[in-house]
C-alpha cells in the first residue's frame, strides 16, 4: 500500500493499540519510521502498554497525513533491520543509535472509513 510520505523519514503520529484485557483502544503519540514502504515502531524496552498490547494482539490503527489506517504489527527479530531503523529514527542523535532497540514492522491493511 502506497502512502504519501518521504522515504526514509520519521514523524510523530497517533498510534492506537487495543488492550489485552478488555479490547479498549489505547492511543499514544509515537515517533515512527517510514522506510522501504514500511512503518516501524521501536522502543528501548518492552515495558510500555502499547508494546505489551501489540505482543498479544497485532491489531493497530495509525494516523498518517490525517488518514487513519488499520494495520497488523509483527515483532522484529532481525538486528540489521532494527539497527537501520534506529539510524533513520535517531539520525540527529548519534548516541541513541547505539542503544538496544525492540520494535514492530507494521503492515497497513487499508483506510478506516
């Protein structure tokens, strides 16, 4: 799915995950990476609610250029991809690039009507 975003780039946007307990929508603002027609979400640890939610339920919603998309998130295990995403996300903060990261690759499924 094509979206109108510069490749590669980072931007801050709203990401909604769904509670593992009661399916309640939880929306947070995250700095995301767009690279090679993919969206990536990363963190230094797995302690946040949004991360824990995605570990148990891959469904999410993400706003891009004012449009809300449905997506599925898959935890990344490839250190090379995680490192490339970190280089893009923190190109202005070299000390943060070397920190260990965890994250998800998001497959966009379509716009929410």
